[in-house]
C-alpha cells in the first residue's frame, strides 16, 4: 500500500520551505548552529500533517498535537524528492508497526 502522493509531496514541499529558508537566512550565520533540520507532525494513519518546521537546539519548537508523531529529518541537505522518499519509508515502517500491534492484540 502506498501513501497518498499528493499528501507526501505537500509535506515535502512544506518542509522544503524551511530548508530553503535555512540556506537563504541562516547557513553562513552564527545562529546556524542552533538549526538542526526540519520536522513534520503526521498522524498515525499518514493521512494528515498537522505541522512542519525547523528543528531547533533550544527546544523552542511547538508541541506535538495529540494523535500525531513528530518525524525529524536531520540536516538541510534535502530536496523535495529525497524528503518524499524518507516520508514513504516512514509510512511503510508505520504500516509494519501498526500490523505488529494488531497481531499482538489478536493473540492476547
């Protein structure tokens, strides 16, 4: 089963805005050391992304909404395509994890 392509591209594009912002505004500045990558808060079924942003070392990132998981993408050497590949991998890992949880429930 594949993740919705439109959603995957949308999430990647949203994160890319932070990657591009980093390269434009922070890369050669002293504050660059406080920027660690980008993130996306995605629900369990990978059907909605609640939030995206830039990972900070000062922990000033927003809280994760209930029912969502924050997926972290380290660094800023990303393209839309590489982010989409990573999101797809996370989706497949989530499918396996959810299937294992379902199987465990069946055998309790």
